[in-house]
């Protein structure tokens, strides 16, 4: 079995001009939490925007973790707001809200798995915003 020093991962980001930047680096621990970056990326999604904000506060250097923290914070906040608004609309809103909860559960599981695998899975619109914020 290979040690952590032998494992490589590749993360793809885009620069200001839209050009892809491939970063191949050894699997490593994050700067502050001491977790492997795929574990930290996955944990960003566990409690939605709460864990996303926590990792944004503690992780200042690792772009992979910061990307997932931003994406988690943005998407979970947006889904929560839409769900609250839908629950205020009788019957039709409640039905749509239930469908949204099911969609959110599936999306949550997908994002957890992708982050754990070390993939930079970008959601439409939200992923681009998260990527731009992770660069800062």
C-alpha cells in the first residue's frame, strides 16, 4: 500500500481568463485542521452552511477545501431560503417543498461523495462563484 507521500491528486481550477489550471500535488493534510483535504472537503457539506462557514474560518490556504466550503455555504443557504419561502405557500408550496427536500438530500449525498473522492465537482453557477472565492 502506498503512503500518503506517494499518492497524487489533480485539481482543476480556472484562472481569470477562463484557462484551466491543473494542480497535481501530493495528498496532504490541510493547514489548520490537520485533516486530509478530501476528508475536510467532505466535512464542509455535513451540516450545510454551518460546517461550510467553520471550514472557511479555519482553512486559509487549501483551495480545494475552501472551494467546497464556499460551495456548501452558498448552495445550502439558497436551498434553505427557497424551502422557507415555499412552506409559506399553502398546499402547492408544501408539495414543491417536499420535492425540494428530496432533491436536496440527493444533491447532499452526491456532493459528500465527490468531495471524499477528491473531485472538484462544480455545481452550475454556484460552483463558479465558489471557485472565484476560493482563489482569494
